[in-house]
C-alpha cells in the first residue's frame, strides 16, 4: 500500500555529529523504510557574525537499508563559524 510521508519521516533516521576542531558537521540519513527513498538535505555555513551565509542543497536516492553521510564544512572560516538551518526530508522514490 501507499505510505504517507509521516511514516517516511518516522522510519528515515537523521543524525548529526559535530567535530568542532575540524570545523565540520557530518549529517547522515539512514533508510529503514523498506522502500527506496528520494531524500534532500540542506544547511547553511556562516563565517563570523557578519558573513553572508552559504547555502548547500543536496539530493540523493537511498535504496532500502542504505544510508548516506553528508559533510558540512566551515574549515574555510577564519574565526567564528556556524552550521545551521538544517533541513531534510524523504519521499518514496518514484
């Protein structure tokens, strides 16, 4: 039967691990839904307090039981940095 998106958001797992010394965050999406998924993830990288944030948007297809990691890096920032505005979601792959 058709799964609705609420089910998808429950069975697709999202995690993030920050590595402050290397100025990066690793995000992962893990497909535990039993169907292939089409997923998207996005985030913003900001340097300093006044820097213009840089937005990243990625799409991926996750087969059943697959997972994928995405690395957000602020290693180019000189001083303060932030990785935020993280958005993600998955739908059954067409």
